[in-house]
């Protein structure tokens, strides 16, 4: 079997295991459970992305899905960047008790899983040629997630409880006024597109010199 296909099947099975674990072993008390978190959205995007890579590799679809694959790599980069930056600044800003979760979940969700997706998108698929599609996927996903978080998640959850509001997925967001939310989201949306703009030339160089 082709080594790239083997790599993708391993990536797919890993993503499937963690998706199933998240769906069936999470606490849904009072709301939408794990689907509050951007990390979980990125996980399911990765699962779908690698499934499309395998389907295209095996000739079961003619569609390349490069926009989705590139956007998923950027979303995973943002998950790693945001989670660890916030955690090391103040663990209580992203966790209820300041403690990390199960080591294998942390390793996969905030490390190995994103690394696999980024590696494939950059060095195997070289998916960043479809910049326009990637922008559409990235913009749409961010818009849907922020709407979901601000309007649905916050309405269904009483915790985390902050000084300003409650129910938003990450504790620090509940200590911010709406203007501060907008500023935080705006800055990180810009950072997401900076990551995209960095990946595009890297992917071009990989393709140009066939690394």
C-alpha cells in the first residue's frame, strides 16, 4: 500500500477514536457538552478532512477539497496557538480548575492531531493553492462558531460564571464586556489569516522544490 495512504488511514483512525470518545464519554449536562469548544470543532474538521483525502486518494471522489483541508490546518494551528498561549498565561482562563485533562486527550487534541493535519496539508497534499476556497471555509467556520458560542452556548449554560456574563465556553470570556469580546475575536481572526498567509508560500516552496 502507498505510504501516504497508510499515513492517512492512521490519521483517520486516530481522529475517529477521539471523535467517538468525545461524543460518547463527555458530559452533556445542561447543554451541548464538548461541542462548546473550538478544539472539538477542529477535531471533527480534521476527521472529515482526512476522510476526503482518503476518498480522493482511492478514487472514490473527484473533488480535491483543498480549501477545506487548508482551512482545517489553519483552524488546528489556531487551536494549538490559543490554547497553550492562554494556558501558560493563566491556566484558569481555559480550564475550570487550572488542571490539564487526561494526558492522551491533551496530547492528541492540542498537539499530535493538529500536527498530523498541518503536515499533510503542507507537505503531502500541498493544499494551499486553493487560497480563495480556504478563505471561504475559514471565514464561514469562524463565523458559525462565534455565532454558536455567543448566542447558543451562552444561553444554554450557566457555567463558567464570570464577572460580566456566564456560559461562554472559556472562563476568561465571561469576564469581558461585549466590546472586549469583539476585540479579542478580531485580533485572533487576523492571526488566523496571518497563519494562512504564512502557509501559502511554504506550501509553494514545498511544491516547487519537491521536498
